[in-house]
C-alpha cells in the first residue's frame, strides 16, 4: 500500500493553516490533505486487521496429510501407493504463468502437489525444476527465511518477511492458492485423506477459508490482481464444517465449486 508519511501530512496541514481560506486552490489543497490523511488511516486499519488475520492463520496446523513427516498421523499403504493420483497439476503449468501474481499462485499449488506426489513415492524431479524456475522468476528475498524455518512456523515467519519486503498482498495469494489446492486434493480422495483428520482439523480447514477470504476482500480494493482470487475462494465459503463427517459431506456437495475455484487460480 502507498504510504503518505505523517511528516508530509503534518507539513501540508500546517502550510494550509498558515495560508488561511483565501482561494479555491487552498480549499482544494485542504481537501486533499484531509483525504490523504483519512486514506492513510483507513489503510493503516486494514493493515492492522490483515496482520491479525495472518497471526490467526499461523496458529492453525497444516492439513494432516501435508504435515511434516505426517507426524505419524497419515500413511499410505503399499497398495495405495500403487494407484497414483491423476488429479495433480502437471509441473509444466508453470510455463503458462506470465504475471507475477500467477507465478506466486502456481508456485503455491505446485508445492502442495509435490508433497502429495511424495506421499505416493512418485518422482518429484519435474516439480522441483518448475518450483526452482518459478522461484528464480519471482526473485522474492522473503523466501530466504524458509531455509531455516520449521513447517509449523512457516506462515507467520513468511508473512513477517514478506511484510518487510512490501509483498504481503502476494502472501495472501499464496495462502489462497495453497488452500484451494489442498481442499481440491482432499476432495478427490476424501475417504483416505480425511481419515487422518479429527474434528479440530476439520474446523481449522474451513476456518482458514474465512480468515484468508477476509484478508483478500479487504486488500482487493487496492490490488486488482487479488480480486479474481477472492472471487474464487468466495465460492467455497459454504464450507463451514466443525466435524470430519460434515467436512466430508460438504466437500462432496461443493465438488463443482471446488473444481472451478482450482481452475480459476491455476489457469
């Protein structure tokens, strides 16, 4: 977001007061100062709110089938590993990403799919190559913090780093794309993937939709690239499960919306 320094606002306000209300130009200048100050306050309020949302997201655990080493909670049998998933994105989709926003979103989705491919003991070489190229294209210094960060700490640490580098809008694009891809994959094999869930994990999954959508909607006014992502995630706001049974049922009922949302963020 553009920031107008408090010093600049104060100087302009003092200058206006010294001149008095003599001309139409002075009046317009005063209006401009007031509007700039009000806009700054609005943006500061939004920033404070999305900071709070990021903190809440950081407290939520990853979906059980994607947790580091699965913490012993999710394993595929030898027989299950033989039936490879046909719903994962082909790493070549990275070549279709042209804008910076698209590259961030595709990177997030491919990272999810790479981890699922690992569960099935599939080759991840092409995923690694695609992710490496996307990382080079994006060239975001914020990603350096991920080198020595545990998965549990990643959301908040990454947010703080992207905040420092003035890229928090892209953080929310990453968060949305990753969540949509996770929900999409879970819906394709709910019997197996949701078996590792408890009711808290189910509730956390749908609460993520609420938190991320809130941030996207607040930032969309300032970033046109976020609007289509917000619209895609908004179609999943019917997911409000508090139990595993409810989540499984809702994923089945929202199949078309989930498919459409995934297509929208990976095209």
